[in-house]
């Protein structure tokens, strides 16, 4: 059911017949996979994932599966649009509004506010980019299932206000890693493994390809993100969390990338706070931020970070977890609460389902905020675009840490001159030091 017109007709029919979405019966993950997502020693393959999404697409008027291309190994590369049934009839209009506000130019502020009111917030959620980080695609299965099956007030409101673009980020990798994990007949002997590169050409460096689009998976996702939907928020799931914690969540450490619009930074604070508060509301301690990990806004070639240059609020989380139960070890530096670790977690055994639940909490925090502040997020991406057009229309220069080094040297003529590269001083961390401190993500 991938043709939009047919989809719209079916949605309309479903509404008429069923009266409301609650009447729909959605196949549960247990019914389809034979286990609940997050059960110990169980991983789903991409073939099973694809069958499941196609099955619940037929059952739900909230979901439209789309094939965004093929992978390097020839598999269909799936994404899904999830929103309220009535929004599908106006999907092209909502896409047009998202594109128009993103461009920033040609609108007055008043026109932008009207479009923001009419439009829907667009939120991208992906999973599975790094295939051995198995929480990623599995939290995507669980989150999408909850979005299409839950009938609570919050889910209904989210679906009314938000268009969720759910994207599998590495189908070939999921197939390879899940088959490798499940090959041992004795469940307790199963361990995460990958027989070879889990993206045919790039392996883990599939997250180094988004600025140059060399491999098909990147081309498919970049087209969906930058040519079609231009989400106001995108959320890129990774593993693993810092030792002694469960999850690293935004905001990111200083220094902030001053080449970006400052509303990216305040936007990251806003969305990050929504995650942190919801973790605490639901009794989920052990999240850390900023200085809790080396992740920053300076690596410019990844799925999350190329988005910043399109004024998209890009989120990254790094979570622990494996279907083979693991441990949160005693860690001296993670015992005392601090600003970047408000609620430390006790050492304990850790199960896969807990990581799935934390991920769903984080996704719902983002979606709830996007629903409540829909007009704000839509207007803000217009504001950022308009800011850049305005800066480019006059003599504008971005002040860098190297400029500051030179300025400080000029202000103190008796002090020793800076080295020739101008990279002296702490302010240059965003350049050379970041490369040294960067972790794989
Ligand atoms: Zn990763």
C-alpha cells in the first residue's frame, strides 16, 4: 500500500467504517516475531522487520510505509510516515509548508507564523545506522508499534500535531548482525557479532558519508531528509552509553560550533530538557549530558551533524544494552549527582527491554514537545533560514577561536606571540582537540 492515492482512499474508508482508530487491531511484535521486542537473547532480522512493517501498514490508518530506494546489497530500504489518519489527505501540503519554512526567504514573519499554525511538526526518528548497536532498530520497531496502536490522549495528540518520519538507517547491517547473533541454538551462548562490514562498503563509517553521499543508504536518507521532508527535529539513535550510566542525551559539550545558528544550541537545550524531565517522571535515572561524554556539534559529516547546516535540530543519544544481559558496573565518577548527571543509577544487571523502554521514553519526550510547541519549531526553522539570508546579504564574518587568539595577542603586546597555526589556547578545542577526543559514533 505504497501509492498515496490508494492510501488516502483506504484511510478515508477506514475512518468511515471504524469510526475511530481505536477500533483497529494491530499485530503485536510478539504475534509477529514470536517474542516481545527487548526479550533476552532475541533479535529480529531485517526480513522480519520488513514483513512486520508491511503487515501493520495494511492494518493501520496511521502509517504509510515507503520504499526510499534499495540498499547496496539490493534490499528494499524502508521508511514510514506515521501521523493521524486525517493528515494523510493533506500530506503534500504539509510537506510543502515544511519546505517553504525551511527555505526562510520570500516570506514575512506574519506569513511564516500563519504557515507554522497551518503546518505539522516533522520529526525524523531513525534506528540501526551502526548495526552492532542493536538497540537502534529494535527501539524503532517498538516505538512505531506504540504510535500506531496506542489510544491514550498523548499519542492521539502527537499524531494530530506531528508527522513522524521513521527511518531504518542500515537494512543490510541489521540482517547480517541479527542472523549472526541468532545462529547459536543455545540462547544463553549468543553474543553480538558481525562476520564482515555491516555496510557493504563503509562499515561503521556509514556515519561519515552524509556530506558526500557515496553509498546508496546515505543517498536514500539524504533525499528523504533534504529534498522531501526537511524535518525540524531529527533523532539519530546510537550505542553505547558512558560507563556507569545508561544513556548520553543532548545537549552537547562546549565549545558549541559557532558556525551554526545559535537557535540550534537553544533548541538542543529545549529538546534535551524534555528528555531529562521525562526520564525522571518515569523513574528512569542514569542519563548524562554535556561533559558526560565527548560528543559535540563539531563533527560535520554525520547523519545528525550535516542536519545542523540545514537548521535542523539534530539529536544523538548513546545507550547501553544488549539482548545478552549486561552489567552497569560500579563507577566512582558516576556516584555523586552533578549538573550533567542529575540522577545517578546504582550498579546492577541490565536487560535489553530496559534499553528499549528508555529509548521509547526519549522518543516520546521529543514527540510530545514537538506536539506542544509545533508552531514554535516550524517558525524557528524559518527564523534560522531568514537569519542566514540576512547575514549573507551584508558584510558578515563568523568570529572563530583563532580570531580570538589573534585578538588576545594584539591586546597584550608584551605577551608571547601565538604559534603560526593560531590554534593555541583552549578556545580552539573545536578544531584539533576535538579530533583527538572524538569517539566513534
Ligand atoms: Zn553508533
